[in-house]
């Protein structure tokens, strides 16, 4: 963690969580090694996810904040709740990471190094440099959606559905995300790209557990994705004029 010694930035780790009692403690504990404040947004879990987070002892050198939705509102809304908290508390940016243990927490150091070296507004973790173990249907869907979003955004974004990202607070303050589910992540990238923010990709690994449960609905979320692309094209002029 040598990077942390030279990193004089106020950054929070943001973890949206829904029914992740199996993995949430390990994810939060692993993130704690970075001594960065952690914001967990529980999205109306019906299992013991919030109780597990509350049982984690309060650290001395950083904080663990739990924000709770009274009912399930969708991943996009969970991210927005976390973004609002980060902006209100004057963080320079957030590193978002999923609560299901699919991401290697050790790779947060790569994001911090990339941030120091290139000073981007957004860093997107790309799983496409290492696709071993990724189910074919998920691989094909991710390639297709990333290709479409890259065309619409006018910027090559390798993995638009990746939840492992760094996002600068300037983006959080200035980009309004209207969708509330998994389509919120590509929406943010499209609008940020149109607004001229610097977006770069960095390779990440993905861990697929045997008991992995995806909350992505292939039919419903594909329809939402198509509607997102259509709606974004309708407002393209607005963002292009802002960029000028």
C-alpha cells in the first residue's frame, strides 16, 4: 500500500449492497486496509446484511458509514445515495466496488496509482483483459452493450457494466443520473463523456463464486438498456452544447 503514503486525497470507497450477507464482511474488512472512509448503502436487504455491517467495530483512523434504504430501490439509486453522501462530505471522489466479492479489493491500489499518474475524472475497471470463468452469455452481453455505449458516448469504454470504478466529485455534482437500476452505470458514462470528462480504462480481475447470484434480469434490463440509449440520443444536443 505504498501508494497510500503519497496520496493526499480525500477519497471514499462506496459499496452498494443488497442481500450480500455472505460476502459483505469480507469485502468491507478487505477495503479497511486502505484506511479510506467506507460508505455502504444497504438497498433494503431482507437478509442480515445491515446487521453484519453494524457489527463491524468502529475503526480509529477512518470511518465506516451505513446508509439504509427502507425498501429495495435498485443499484442506481443506491449509487446516487452514496454519491450524495460523498458530495455532502466534500470527498474528492469515490471508488465504487460491488459487495458480492466478485472484485479483487487488492486492485484498488491500481486505481489509486492510475489516479495519481493520469488524474482522470473516471476510471472504469475492465474485465475484458481477463475473461477466464466469465459465462459466455454475460461476456457476449457485456461486449455488445459496451460497443453500443462507446458509439453513443463517442469514447471507447471497455466495460460499461463494470461496478468497479473511480468517479471524481466534479462528475458526481454535475451529471444528473435519472435511471435507478443497472442502467444508471452506463448512463453516467454517456453523459460524462458528452460533457468532456476524462474517462480511462484499467484492467481488473473478476471472481465468479459457485453460488453467485446475479440480480440482473436479462429481459427487463435489456429493455431498460435500449430505452436508455434511445433517451440519451434524444438529449445528445444538450450535452454537446454544454461541452462547447
